[in-house]
C-alpha cells in the first residue's frame, strides 16, 4: 500500500455510508463575536506582524455602559476567512462525546464536515489552504482589557492564544492532525454561558462581512426581537472590519448591503421604508442602525442527535488502516478515544515510514494486538515512534526559526532602504519585477518556501520602491 492511497480508496468506498457528512452547527465565543478579529481587506490583514485594534461596548455589573479595548496580534497575518476554520474546529471539538483540549482528526474529516470538500475529494489545494489557516491562527495572541469571564462572572484583563498544532510533514500522509487548544480559550469556550451556537450551513452561504453581522445578531436575537441601536460607523469598522479611512456614507452603504444579504435569508426582518429603514439620525448628528429579528430565528431548533460513527474524527485513521465501518464502530465502542488516537498514529506511521514488511500479518492485526495489550497496561508505543515525533517536532521548530529569521531579514532590508543604506546587490533603480527577482533569491536562501518567498519578495519590493520614490520626491 503506497503512502496516501488507502484513505482515498476508503473514502470512496464509504461515500454511500455517509449521507450527511456536513456539520450543522458552528460554535463561536460570545465576546469574540462582538468585534472583528482582523480587517476585512485581505491586503491589509494578510501582512506579517499585524496589530489589529478594535473596541466594543458592554454593560458592567452596576448597569453602566463601558468600552472594552481589544488588540489582536497576528505575526503571520490573519484572514477573515480563517474565522470559518476557527468556529468550525471548535464545533467539531465540542461535538465529540467527551470534548477535550486536544482534538485529533485527519484534514479530510475536518474539511468534509465543514463542507469544504466532497467525501471523495483528494484534498490538494484545500489541504494547503487549511494548513495556511492553522499556521496563521496558531500565531495569534488575543488581548482584551475587559473580557467577560463566564466562570467567574466578571470582566477581566485577559490574554490568550487560539491553538497549537502538530501536523505530519508529508502532504499525502494518512496520519491525523493534532490540534491543541489554548487552555484559557478552551475554558471560556467550554462554558455554556460563553458559547454561541449558530447555523454553520447558513454561515457558509454568506460573505465575510455578512457573516460577522450574522453572528453578532445571533447573539442579540437569542433573547430579544429588536437589536440595540448600533453606531453605524462603529458597527462597520469595529464589528464588520471595514476600513476606518472610508467616509461615513460609504460605510453606511456597506452596512446596508450586509443587511440586505441577511434580509434575503430572512435573518433580519425588512425595515419599514417610511420609517427610514434600519438607519436613524440621532440628535448628536451620528447615524445609528437597528435590526429586527427575522422569521429564521423563530423556527424551532431540533434536538441534538447523538454522535454517529461517521461524525467521529477517528473514522478516517481507522479506515486508512483498513477497517470497515462495522469494525470501526466496534473499536470506537470498546476502547477509549485517547488510546485509539495514539495507536492509530503509531500504525499509520509504521505504514508510511517502514512499509508493509514491518507487519507480520497486517496493519489491522498490529493495531488490534497493540491496543488490546495497551488496554491491559502491558504495552507502550515503541521507541522509534517517540523518536519520529521528536524528529518531526525538531523539523517544525527549524521551520518556525527560519520564518522568524526571514521576517527579521525583511525588516532589516526595509530599514536599510529607509536609511539609504540598501546593499548594492539589490537593484532599486529597476522596476518591481527586477527587485522582486533579487529579493526572491534572498528569501529562498534563508529557508522560505518558494510560494512564501515569492509573495514576500513582491510585497517588500513594492514597499521599497514606494519608499525610494517618496524620498526622491522630497
């Protein structure tokens, strides 16, 4: 069996056994949906060392209106599309019978449940986009001066990350991806009073700005038919993520467009035209927007169904080993999820690194023999497996170190251009293409992948030439 072939055959064979592969509910965190995590414009958000500052209003324990200031630090940048992966992965984690801080699943399982690939898809570009989103999300640090702690029932000054990960280095590996949530973030999301459950299928249909408005109004409409009067400019910039440099009339038009999208799906009720629609002019001269709950939120939600075999993230690794659906169901019922995750990873690592000659009978027999002995406390994973994990961890650390070095090198080049001390090997008298080619060689030399090196070289070339032209003009 060649690396990566087994899961594709199993997925195709099991296609008819998975009539409803898409997750229905998403999970958001109530304080995080009050504001944008990054700008909507990807040209502004997908920049290294992004610092996004926003704020939102809340009511304190004394009934007084207060402002919370939020800073989101994104060393690798962040896209508004990454929020779909964040909320979706939270939903998959808490959909398990015993949600844990560590979530293990194959990328195919995650993307299939999130509706991003078909059951018989081979992944390809979707896997790469998923990896890129995880890389950006794992680097985020979230700071909030007035975050509501649902366990202590008070507002506190907090900082946390979202997640960490451990992924196989080979793109066609059948082994599960390990996603470990930040303990503090997981604690907040685990509290029922801090969760926002929403229709993931509806969320997927909306554009990025309308998604953010949908989540905010889902929080509001859960307990009231009419939303508060939002300041239009604040709503557009701090909640939806539009640029604060836009004129108020332009921001008003963008909010109106988002409201129109939500009206189309009956998420908000149409506002009376005679009453001025959703917008109002206040005495202070500011514009406010208010929304009325649509018929969609009046529909009764069905009861949550028990987790089926096809909803388990352990399904794909077990199928990749060679078990059918009936055998997988018996394994899931018999052994703890932690033991299944561990020995499935050991078995698949042996398939991919040592080949079929490693097994006396078959991968299935090796897995069953190992997990049965482990359940009795008579077996632990072999030394070569821990050495492999250590080697993979070291390679990931080296990759992170190279990215940090390349970012430091890029900052040094930018500073040199600003001070007029640019090295001679970089031609600032040519065009963007010539300078991009020069910088591309430099970024490749410090260990960046070709795609990252090309993107960073182009961005830095444009910045350097803009700086040169500005200096010459003055």
